[in-house]
C-alpha cells in the first residue's frame, strides 16, 4: 500500500440516502484516508440496494488504487450522474476496498454515521 493511504474499519453504523430513499446501511464500512484528503467511507456492496445504482461509462484512474468504475444513482424522481465509485479490481496494496462502493456527498446524497 502507498505510504500515504490508510484503511481501517469505520466505527458504528453508516447510511447513504438519496432521492428520499435509504440506499443502504452498514456496520462493515471502511474508512480510507489518503494523504491530506478528507476520509472516504467505503461501503460493502452487499449492504446496499444495488438496484438503485447504474454503471456509467465514466472510469477514472488513481495511480495508487487503480481504475474506478462510476455509478449513477437512479431514483423515482431523478438520476444523480456518477454519484458513486468502486475499485472493482483494486491494486494489491488496497485490496480491502474490493467489493465496496463509495459515494460523493452532495446536496442530493447524504452519507452519515447513525
């Protein structure tokens, strides 16, 4: 793992809400800290209603984590484009985030510890 990346279990229950729906709740979330960036919560996919998520064409690359596949959140009222991402085949040093998904916190997407 890159020296500036730390992954550890996140304490407590976490949830993600969008479009008036709870997309998921998890006690198994991971907190990834990378350098001076704010921590990012990665949620196990098994704890989420993946039916709300649609894979987009957007792919970004991190030299330390690998290629990130992006997802849009699809609700009854809206589509939130590229609102989440996942490293489906992460680099060996961050293998813990495989099968996890992270969300961009916005006015439309709420990530909170409950």
